[in-house]
C-alpha cells in the first residue's frame, strides 16, 4: 500500500489548452516514483482562501526530475484560481491517492475510452504502457468530445504510436457521433477474449462503456469522478452504490473500479 505524503511543490510550466482546459507541471514532488496510472493528487492552493482541496488525476510523471503533470478543466472558483497560478507559485499536494489501473497482459488489446476531462488518466496509462515496452499497436485510444476543442493533446497521443480514434458529436474532428459507437464496432470485429476495456469520462459515457463491457463480455475497469472534499475516505462525500449492495468511497476504494462493480 502506498503511503501518501503532504508536501509543497512548485509550478514550473503552464499551458492553456483552450476551451478552459489547462496543463500544469509541478516540481519537485518526492512521490512521483510511487504514482501509477489512475492515481490522483489532492491539491491545495495556499495563496487563496479556498479551504477544500481539489482532486486532480495524474496525467504523467517524470521520475528522474520529480515532475508531475495534471490536466484539468476550469469548472468553478477553485479551478479558476488554480489556472491563474504562475511558474514559481507554490501549491500543496496530498498524494498519490486512490486505486490505480491494472495494466493488461502485453498480448492483450487495451481499448481505452476517454471523454472530455477523463482524458488525463488514460493518457498517463497509455504513456506508461509504451514506456514499459508494450506494443503501441495493442493500444486503441478512443477519445470522444462534443467538438474538436474537447479533444486535447492530439499531437502527444499520436506520438505514442497508439491507434487514435477521435470522435466528435458535431463531426468537427474524427468520426461523427458518440464515442461508444465505434468502440462497440471495434470490439465486435476482434477477438474479445484478448481485449481489456478502460474508461474515464462523463457519467453517461461511463454507463455506456460499463454496459458494453457487460453485454459483450469484455472485462475492464472504469475511473469514476465524484466530489472529494477529503480525498482519504473520511467525509463520505463521494460514496457510490455497488451492484452487490452497500457503498464504496470513490476516493479510497476507487476511483478505479471493475466493470460491473458499481451501480452506475
């Protein structure tokens, strides 16, 4: 079990990805070597009056230099203040937190389904798999959004060498429609016994991916989003119902759950 730490780190690079999305790289964070795809950090901005931390999925790490990247969308005052930081500004990280993804076997196809701001943990997972020697041709990266402005970091995804499947609802980039349409088509065209399905994105998309996995018999995992005031399982602000009965805490028992585990 990973022991999280609470420590200060400093912003060294900020990019405006447009459409209210930002990428931020922080240095030095002593636990980058403990981070795994699916983990998140709980971020506090000391220079503001914001009391609660913000949960941020890890989008990537550079272990040698102690750098960690988060990608987020501005949705409220906290994320807006975070987006206004400048290189050299200090923040406080609590982490790494949560349950990470289980990587597939190298002989299996990893079918990743990202939607909107659900992109960062799957991008981190694809990056880490390539770094560990997985064949990029065994990674199918489906990425859906309302329009081209919701499909982030297209050049970085392509550089990984994975098979990239962009899908937009308005048809402004990639295939037109919902991302789950081409995912279902792809699964039905291949060997389902050698596939693993991974999803992160809006609730509606996760429900559809969960249903696809169950109906087509493809196991996998989903990363959920929820309000996480404490991030460590104390406040119970992020509980979700389980199919078997009872509840789980997204921050402590997740955010990664098996397909079919949570009543979505």
